C-alpha cells in the first residue's frame, strides 16, 4: 500500500500526479485535525479529483482498518510520526512510504529539497525503515529519482 507523507495533504501534485500514477480510487487522509473540522474537511474533499473517494479519518480509526488486499488506495499523513503510527497499527500491510514534502522550519534538518525533519520525525523515519514490511524513500513526484535517507 502507498503512504505519502506530505504536510500539504491533498494538493495539486497528489491530485494530478500520484492519483494517476497509482490508479487511485480512494484517498484516505489520516489526520486528527481535518477529520474533526468540517470546514477543512470540505476544502480537502473539493481538492480531490472527480471519481476519487476522499475519506478523512483520525489516527485512532485507521488502526487495523487496512489490509494487504485493499487495492487502489493512497493514504496521506502530514508527518512521519503519524505515518509510523499508521504503519505500526496495520502490520499486515506491505508499505511503500514516500516522504514527499515536509516544509522547512526551525530545528529541522534538510534531507531533500522538499523534506525537512526535526529529530522526532527523523526518528520515526528510522523506525519505519527498520520494519520488514516497509520500503521508505523520498520522492516529490513520479518519474523523479528516488532518494534514500542517510543511515546515520
């Protein structure tokens, strides 16, 4: 299953590039904020392309909700710490975790042009990379080279 980390959640690149590349029929945004805020939820649903079902769920509700037989789903989380919770709560799934965009901010180290992580989020990346059911990498859009995280 494909899990994209992108602090912008649903936006142009997801809608135009990844949905087409992955033949996505459903986007699941895992974020407690939009799942609880109807205004934000409506805005995200408007950004979803026609014919693609968009669901907003809390981190708690995603636990155990996905299986290895759930096809054509794109799961999106804002940060690696949330992605790690998703992966750990759905251990039967083989995960492709793409850290696509996390903006720069104070106390964040740059790992790629669009990936800037603080210590907590980098620790989550390392923890996911150690799991046997996870392939984790950085890639902004399909067709770009895949970048791996430094091991230390």
